C-alpha cells in the first residue's frame, strides 16, 4: 500500500520503519528536517519537508494515489485539519489521526474520522497492568 | 446577541471592544494568562483563560446558547477546530473563522465553517484598489456561490474606447452593473453606452470568467 505519514516524531518515525519492513511504500512529512534523523538508517521511503496542512505539499507527497494517510504530529488541531483535508478534499480511502484530547477525539469519531487518543489508550493500559 | 470569541490577540481584542460597544454580550477565550489580565483590566471581566478548542472550556462559558462563535487566533487549524466543536457539539448557528493562508478558504467552506475572513486577501484587495493601473479590482467575492463583483478600469491603451457596450461581446454569465466615468455621474449601462477612457466599469462575473471579461472590455 502507499502510505503518507505526517509528523516524523518518535511514533511517526517508528511507524514508517515497521510499515516499510512490511513492504509498504512510505512517504513521511515533517516541517523540520532535523526530525528525519529519527528514521531508521536503512529507510528507503521518501522523507519530504513540508506542512501537511498545505494541499500543494500533500499533492507532492503523492496523496492523490495514497491508500492511507496518518496524521501523527504533536498538535491535535493540526492532525484534525490535515486528516479532514485528506479525507474530504483528496478522498484518501483510509485516514487515521492521533488526537490526544479524549473529548475532541470522541467528537471527530462521531464526525466520521478514524481517530485514536493515546491518552485514553495509555491510561487504560496502565490501569489494566495495575489491576492484573 | 451572545458571541463567543476565541483568541485574545489584537484581532480578538479589537473585535471584542467593537462588539461590546454595539451592546452585545461577549465572552473572550484566551490561553495566555497575561493577555487575559490585560483584556479584563481594559474591557471589564469578559476574558476567560482557556483553550477555545476544548469542549470543556466552551461548555463552561455556555457556548450552547451562543448565537455566534468567532475564531480569530493566529493559527488556521485552531480556528477550524474551535468552529467545528462549536458547530457540532454546541449547535452554534453561525461560526466565523479567521484564516491566514488564503488557500484554506475553500477547505474551510467544505468542512462546514459558515464564514471565513482572510486578512491576506483583504490586504491584497485593498492594495489592488489603490494601484491606479491595476486593470481589475475585486470588490466583493462570494466564493461559496462562485460569484464576484469586479471593477475593470479602461486605461488609455484600451482598444474599446469610443465603442458602445453592445459592440463588446461579453462572456455569457457576466453582466455590467455600473459605469463610473472619470468626471461625470455614474450611469447604469445600456447597449448604447459608449466606453470612454478612465471609465471604471463595475460588473458581475464568476471567478473563471473574470479574465475573459477584462479582456473583452478593454480589448487588451
């Protein structure tokens, strides 16, 4: 599959690495070139400098042919906006986004975005660990 | 009206002040505590410290009964989210977002924001109007309806000077509304109105046809 990942932080970079190992075609976007140091040394996908909320940058990242778009930046609102552009403007078949704020995540889920909140997931996980 | 403003920068501050003077009930949400203090000192207790993109903050100020939410922070994505939360969680009837990147205008419309205001576009239009040689000025744009009102200037090199309006084959879907001659009173054009140097012609057009309209009117 062709996958565009916006945000090359720890999670974004690791995700890019493991998806590539599975044979997917990856493009990673970040506004800071320094972030690309996190990519594995043998990463053979595309690392593209640019803002994922910009239609032109998304086009250059190959969003029009992408099967999946993942919004993984630190900013909830940035993720929400980029994800909606990918879904509603470019009609990417599958769009995932990270939204830290559980309330916002819930709302955008009801609006049809596939969003997950690391806050909720991690809290549940720790709770389970404690109670097991 | 009860109006919630998100963002207490310069735009938010002056907007709140103007709306208060008109007698509206205003609440301003601003993340930065220092900005909040300054605003509350100058305008009375209208500013609450908090993130206007968060449903909890919006609930606290009673956004459910707001007639309008205006998001004027410096970040387009924050303005988008504040408006969407207001619309979908609190059913606010009218949401207005400030945008910095003019490209986002179409995106915001598509994502359900009622009105967008692009400072960049407004500045461009204002400058266009002041540049006397600029052949085409945008007076009003309704991008959601695909309509605009433009002003075309007949410069001295125009090939249509001295010709009646009927001799110009205007693109279908455009209409001349007014001719403002240099030293005479404005007239509503009829087919026999003669185009003269210095005329400012106000016309209704669509975005796609504006260039063709300008070309036909000036013959350039």
